[in-house]
C-alpha cells in the first residue's frame, strides 16, 4: 500500500508515485514489472510468485501410517497492484495453490485478494474488499517472506480463513511508531449462524526501534532493519453458533485475543530474529457441547508459538544462509484432548537472490498429548520439506 504523497505539479506527482513504487522493491511481492499510465499519476504493477514443495511425512492418511512423499505447487500467484491516483490504490491476487497435493491435480483458480485502498494520510487509511483479517501478526506476515517455512495453523482465526470481506480503517501515528487498525467484516456466515452480526477486529502495535508502517508484516527483514515491535489484538462476533444445534438454543458469541512480539537485530556477527505470540479463541465452550458440525475445533483454543532465526553475516557461495527454529503448543477444548499437541521445527533458507530466489529445507515433529489409537494423523509424526521459491 502506498503512502499519500503531495505535489503541486502533475509531473512531479507522477514521479513521486513511481518512486514510491520502486522504493517498495524490497517487498518480495512487489518484485515485478511496473507500468506507468501516460498523462496520469496512475500505474500498474504485475508480479508472479511460485513456491514448489517436495514433502515427506510419516503417515499417508488418517487411516494409513505408511510414509509418503508428495511434490506439489504450494503457491502459484499472479498479482495486480497499483494506484488509480494519488489517493486511491488497488490490489488483486489470483491464486492456484496446492495444485498436485495429495494427488489432486485439478485445483481451482480464484481471487485470493481483491480490494481498493484510500490513503488520505499516513494516519488515516482505508481498505475495502477482500483482504487479510488484521488479527494476528503471523497471518499478516507475508507468506513469501517468512522466518520459518510457513505459518502455523494456530495463527488462523476460526472463521473466514486468512482473508475476510469488509472494510478496515488503519493508520500510523507518532512517527509510525504506533499503528492501529479497526476492521468490520463478514466473519462466520451461513445457515448455521443464529443471527448474522458483523465481525469486529481491533489491533495495535508499538515499534520501539525502526517502525513497521505497512499493513502487512515480514517474518524477517534479512538484517536490513533494527526492529522491536509489540502487538495486541481482539476479535469479536456476536451470535456465531448454537451450543445446542439440534434444539437451536444456547446462542454463543465468539471472542479472541492475542499478544505478540517481534524483534530483529543485525550485528557484525550476523542478524538475530525472534518472535512469539499467544492466542486465546473462545466461543463459550460450544465445541464441547452439541454445536453444528461445521463449528471448527479451534473455536475453543489456547495456543502459543516461539520462533528464532540467525542469518550469517557473510555470503556462503553466491547467496546467504539463514537458520531457524520453531515451537508451537496448542490446547483444544475437545473432551478427550486428542488434538492437543506440540510441534517443533528446524530448518534453513538459502537466499540465492534474497526472497526472489531461495531454497528451503525444513524438518518438523509433532507430538500429541493423547495420541489416537486409530487415526494416523493424530499420532506422533514427522514432516520434511524441500522448498523452492521464485518471484518475478
């Protein structure tokens, strides 16, 4: 998203807008081609992103604990973004991800994001359309610029997935040290919802060192910034489910909150990155009663993650090498505790050309508090992934 600029000259304004677009080049998602519209301050940027994964895991399916190896396209995206004028911008992203995963070679293509932005000033900005919900830091970290292989499922809210349809008011205050965001969105929808109410999300963060002024975050800045940011958010929607679906009674609300911290410190010995977050999702313990079958298990969840990374100070061959580790813990409210688990992962990124061309190797192990006797997916397991990312 572009900041508001001003100029008394149309030519100077166009130059400033294009300069702002080029200045954003370190963002991997803006690595493509920018086309200026003659006679206007408008421009269009085209970007392409591809992630290929080769992944092995210690179970084939819920009913088969035999090892499996799968090659698939994790992400496959074409992005259109730019400015209509000095105030109004746009962003649209076409996705055809997970193609080939589990033998499914016919994944659908769809618009993952599609929204319009209005930037009156750095303190007053608006997003309208389909975009990432603003609740958790990790969900708002660019999936093409993570610290680890990918996000953890605990950072996704129970309803509407990673994106939602709505409008957000957000901005930066105090020289971009303080950021706020307020989002009104659809949240949970459908016949199972007792009364359709809006979803309300609020988030703030405070940056003590270099500011993080974008709506989206990065999982690592590859040693280009000194960052220490603390964040907190709440998420709420009234009347999302019946605790007794058959009797259509005992209506419950959804409430969630999170706190998080992110830091990155470049030194002459290398760059050190750390991140942590705690999540609490609550729907009145409806999941342990008799709700509709589509109420997700993470509608009643307490969880946290810890992440750390180290980027070597010098090149290794033509690129740079970064090591990372992760620990996730999740406690669900289902009566038998079968979903409660810990996941520990380690890995490394080799940046041939920053995020634009990189290789990743990742190993993770999941252990369950009460492993299932019959479901291989709910037994202790491991997963190894080799990843290739190319951005243009």
